[in-house]
């Protein structure tokens, strides 16, 4: 009887999307390439790439993404800029922070230790979604290093709406545990489609990549910790301190961080330029990489 019950349980978990963690060694042949390098920062082997030549541009991805979200930008910008991309802690091939430091200030200080170790000097800094929040926090905390700031559908301002549904699941204690082992591919697809203005652009290969990277050993447990801990030291009251040339890009179809927050950033950062793409969603740099990268190229050239 116990065996029958175990079989039934296993079948039920499989139907719900039960997946084991994938060791990072299994993912390296798939998602690291000849440009990939690793450097030890805060007890983590941080996956990063440095591509191109010219002034340095550092790119920070959003939640549950990886440096792969920037590949379209790298292709367009590497002829004019040295483009640095990385997998942030709890993401991609880098994996979780042993000390579970995932707040915006903690993450900005991690970026600082990373760029100091690489001896990058001054650079332009861009970030999408949560990466945008980390970017503007970094610009406040380390203004001496930032030559220009680019925010793409950035988070961090006080929100008047509830979190997206997938994030709210982590607020339920039982589901928080389950989400560390249950990661149905259909749910990953649904969330990617939700951040695109045109869901038809989401491919099977894209879903597979996101799914594999989420399953990297430790990432799902770390994601639960990120979503269940409030970012109590957010520096949104100090955004007006940012003085560097700033570009704000936003997808007009973003349902996760509504377009109304774009002009708020624009108002708070004096002299910033705002560009809204009515047809794009939450990840415009991934959905329309050439169009958005050329806007960045024009901005940085000025």
C-alpha cells in the first residue's frame, strides 16, 4: 500500500512540475560560452562576460533572469563599448549568496565589490527591473564610479499595486516551501509571456533556458528568501541625489511595473531623458534589443 501511495505521490508531483535541482556543472556546457569567466566574490563563483571595446558599460539583469537577457544588446553595442554582463547572486550560474544578502543595498554593494575586483574604473551602468533598482542604488552609494545611468522598467519606487501573482505565492508559507521543488515549465512560459508586449515572441528555446537556469542548484531556495524578506532599507527618498546623465526606458505594455512609474523616475532624476515604447513590455531590451540598444548608443554618444 505504501508503494502505491508513493507512486501516486510521485506522479502527482511530476504533473505539478516537480524538478530536482540541476548541478551547476551540468549547466556549464549549455549556458557558459567562450566569453564566460568566473571570479570569486563574497564566497560565490560569479559568472560574467566582458565583450567588445571602448568605454565600459555594465548591465544588470532583472529577477529570475540572467546575463543572457542582454545578448541582443551586446551584439549591437560591443563595436563601441566594453560590455560587462554578470549573473547576480541567486541567479544564473552564479547561484545563491551564502549569507542570503539580497536587498537592493546589499546587491549594490555586491556589484561594487565585483567591479572593484575587475578594476573597471568609471563606467555607464544599466539595469532592468530589479537590476534597475540595484543600478540606481549603486549610483547613489558610489556616484564616483558612474558616468551615466540607464534604467529599464526599473523597480524600487513605492508601489501602489500588489506584487505580480507569481511573487505573491511566496508570501504563503506552505507554497514558499513547495516552490523550491515545484517549477512547472508551463508556469515559466506564462511568466515570460506576461513580461513581453507580444507573447508570440516567446520561443520554446527561451522557456527552456529560463527553466534550466531557475533550476540551478540553490537558486529556487534563494528566490524564496528574496521574495519573503522586505527590502527595508530602500533608498528611494534619495533618488534626487543622482546627478549623472540618465536615460529611462520603459515598455508601455508593462503589467508588472506600470508605465506610470516611468515619469516619476524622470521627475525625480533631474535632467533625465524618458523614452516609452508603447508596444513593448517589461523587458524591452530582450523583446526589441536592436531598437532599444540604438537608443542607448545615441544617449551615450551625447
